[in-house]
C-alpha cells in the first residue's frame, strides 16, 4: 500500500523547478504521487488550504505538508 | 551513478520533521543522500552558503536547492 503524495503547484517557474527536481525524486515504490495544478483546478484550492498549505509549490507526504521554496501565495490563486 | 543529495539541517523540530518525512522519501536508487547537521558541523556552513542556502532545513538535489518550510536562518548558526 503506497502512501499518498500530492504536489501542488501553479505553473510558476519555481513550481516547475520543484516538480522536475523534487517530485520526480520521490521513491515511487513508497509513494503514489499526484501532481495538481491549482491554476487549472481552482476547485481544489480549498482542499489545499484545509491541509494547511498557504503557498505553492507544496508537497503533501502522508499527512505532512512541506512548503518548498516560494512561488505564489495560495490566496493569490483564487 | 547516483546523484548527490544533501539534506542540511540544524536539529530544530521543523528540521527533524523534514528529515523524517522528506529526506527518507527520496528514491535511494537515484540519490545518494547525505544528512548534514550544521549545528554540529559548523565548518560546513560556508559550503551551504556557497550553494545558495540561506535557511534550514534545505535539500540539495544535484545542483538545485530546495528550502523546505522554515526552521532557522543559516546566519544564526554561526
């Protein structure tokens, strides 16, 4: 049973770098990685906020949130 | 040939969470992961600074730096 991982981003350069560098570096045998573009899926911004995410790029690993560098505030994506 | 990954931290709670959550989630078949406690190895602070790291926890993957959440400023570790 793999642990859920969700990489939230908004297509910004910092986001793309983190996706290509970090999201692809995760152990795919341990984690089922979903990539969510919040600019294209605004209906999921609320979900991200409820997880405690306040900026992108961010990575949810299990129930832990990691904000990675800084691309954009979630509040600016609405 | 594995890519070099270095996780820099300073033993802070945010650092420990990132180490346990994120550093262990990396694909060990792709990355040779080194963990560096900058509080215990102050001689490596300059190395971290030269990589563009300004806070811990931070993860170097190849030549990319990812600042993860925020634990402490590097400048406060000297």
